[in-house]
């Protein structure tokens, strides 16, 4: 029994060490209530923030162990335009005209407290309705695709 407990303890310690060594993302939103186009209701805005935070964590998992992606969203303009439907629910309509998604973000890649890389980027995808997309059925799928493209073009090659 004590051998089992000892082995279980080693396995748990290994998992904890692996989890702490894996890459992570820290995401913050600077004045989201003043951003160009985010959900107007606080609960919807918090849901959007959580979705982007989870997505950036998935992207950060591709970084080498020990590196951390830090992203500050300075402005967000979601794809499409919002039309208030009723007092409690809005409808987002995407026409593919001047309603493409835009994001202004500041980022850094850090390891052991040192900044390896940083920058300030304005992302935009005027062709957001063209071509195949990985997130066709996802909420904020166009924005996720734009973040994927930025991460693939700017963050991954720089390793």
C-alpha cells in the first residue's frame, strides 16, 4: 500500500510540475465598456471576454514550456453590426461590407520574468466572410480566426 501511495505521489508531483511548466496566457481588457463594438450587456461582455481568454490559452499552449503570452485588448470591433431587437437581446448582422472585425492589442511573450518579445498590433480582416474558416459555427468565430492568423504569422515563426 505504501508503494502505491509513493508512486501516486510521484505521478501527482509530475503532473503538477508539467502543468506549471506549460505555456499560458494572461488576458486583460482595458476599459471594455468604452471599446468600439462589444456586447452592450455586462453578462454578454463577460462571456465574450471568457471566450477570447480561453482561445488565447489554447494558442499559448503551442508556445515552449515556461513561456507566457500576455495580451491586453485595447479596443475590439466585432464582426458585423448590432441591431437592437428587444430590450434584452441584440442581433448581430454580417454583411461583408465595412463591418469586418478589428482588434487593437498589446502583447508580450515572457519567460522567467524576462520579456522575449512584445508589440502593439491592430488586427483587421476585411475578407472575413470569404474562404473557409475553422470556426464557422462558433460565437466570435471570425475574431478567433483573426487571432489564429496573427498568432501563426507573428508569434510562432519568431520562436
